[in-house]
């Protein structure tokens, strides 16, 4: 069975170039990753303008596996091939990695991407996906699968910590800014020819072209030849952010986050229109111990049932009885200072028993709950009920409370 992993979008609140400077410090070896022993550069390519930089490395890993398994496999280290493609013009880094050791028995593919945040060009987004397919491994397929997933998830947790560690190291060295890539300046002969052509054109047209020439040859980043702004790479709006998951859905393990993202992505691809909320998808996953196949089956049954009985349109077709609109003294009234929905109920102003006998408890409960079905802010899910009562009712309640306390003290005495 193929094991897959898909990470949420992790956001670094630092520019892309500074993140790249911190990332390069992980090579040729990283003391923060004990299993990463060494790496050698196999191939390297750089474009003439320096915008494209492709480097291929052969990484040596020391997998934390039982010694007996290593003896059976006949290896002490595992080798991976990693290819990094940096595009400084578009400000993206694509990382592709696959295993070289036992490639005919185990297939491991990984893809990572660093890109600019779509809403803030001074932030950087990171995404990661991987797949593991074990064909055969001397009868230890399940053991190898567990070891591989354990090693991979442990390294996922360290990824952001390592980048932040090297960012602090750069700050200690006084490096807090890395300039963006700019197109190389023109050759001197070309500059002179362009300058003379500009001067001749300006003299013939009667317009001074020197300021425009200076602006064109300054150190500021130039736009692309077509004149259109360069596209900023970034994740689409429908992808989940790691901070969003932690804040609104709780602390999840990397594998649990992957299950949530993959099931949500499957729903977006296969179901047209509205899909369940993230909280509901997570509820189905937890009910099936984060087994995607079982959670998908139950979720599809639930969606089919809702569509069959038109559950999503019940609130649109339901209308409050006229008796409740005329005689029920209560209702929802905005929110309090903490964001909780506020419900005001006036006691002593209505015949509650009469309403229950006339309409039933279900109609009364539906009338109270339907207007409050909107989602409150995440920090306040519990509504606040404010009970208003007449002065006489308040005095009677206070007298009963005092008499009850006096009787209680007398019984104690």
C-alpha cells in the first residue's frame, strides 16, 4: 500500500531571500539532523544571468533502524538524491528527492516548495508532499514502513525549527537583509551605444531623455520585457495553513494534518458545490482513528443522506409560527464584549406552559435555536443567556432564597 503525506502551508514571516540564505546553511551537513551524515554535490548549473540555479546532491543518511535489519539488508547508510531548482526571478525553490538505495524494492519520492506568500511579499510559504511504496523487503515490509514513517515525521517537526535556528544565527552575524535578484547591467559598449541613441532621439524630439535613461540603468529591479508585472508564486486560498490548524482545530500530529488535508482535497475534487467544514471533516477522521478510507466512506454516506433528505435546505423552508412571533418574549440580541451570542429572555411576560401545550416542545426549541445557528467566533462557542424579570418576581425569588438559607442554617444548628 502506498503511504502518502501532504503538509499544510507553513508560513515564515521573513523574506524569501533570507529564508534561502538560512536554508543553504544546512549543507553539506546539519548538526541539528543527526541522521543527515553528509552530502556531495553531483551536478550544478547556473544560468548566465544568475536567475536559475540548479544543484543536485547525493545525501548520506544514517537511518535509526534495528541492527538486525541493517545486517539483513547489508547496508549501514542510505543514499538519497536531492535536486534543488532555485528561480530567483520568480522567487521559488523546488526540491525533489528520491532514494537511490534499494530503489528496486522501495520507492520514496518527496517534493518541497518554497514560494512567496500571495498576500505579503515579505513572507515565505513552504509546502511538502511525499509518497512511500514498498514493493518487497525481505519479508520486513511492515517494519520498514513503520520505521520510514517514524523517521520522516520526526524530521518534519524539526524542519521549521532548523530554519528558525539558522535565521537566528544570521541575525547574530548581523545579516538581517538579503537583496533580491536583479537583472545584470548591460555591457559598457552597449551602454555607450544606448546612451548615444537616447541623446539623438531626445534632441530630435526636443525632450530630455537622461532621467529615463538613469532610471532604466539604476540598481532598482527592472520589470519583465513584456511590461506586465511578474506573477508572485504562492498557495491558493483553499489550502490550509499550519497556524490556522493549530489555532482553530487544535494540535495535530503531522500525519493527522496530512489526513485532514488529503481528505479535504479529495472532497474539493469530487464534490461539486459546498463541502463540509474543516471541523466536521476532522470529526469524521477522529471517529475512524484517522483512517482515510473509512472516514471517506462514512462521510460520503452522511453527504448522501443530507442530499436525499434536503437537510441543508430545512432552515430556508422553515418559518416561525405566528403564535410565537406574537407572544414569545425572548430572542437573540447581537454579542457581548467577549464575542458570545447574547440571548435575552423576559420572565413573567409570557405564558410558557400555554405555548408548550399549543405548539409542543419541539417547535419551541426550534424557534429558539434556529436564529442562533450561525457560527459564533471561534474563541467563544458557548452562548450567554441574559434573563430579565420584573421587580415583583425578583423580590419573590430573593425571599425564597433567604428563607431557604435560613432553613438550611436552622437544620445545621
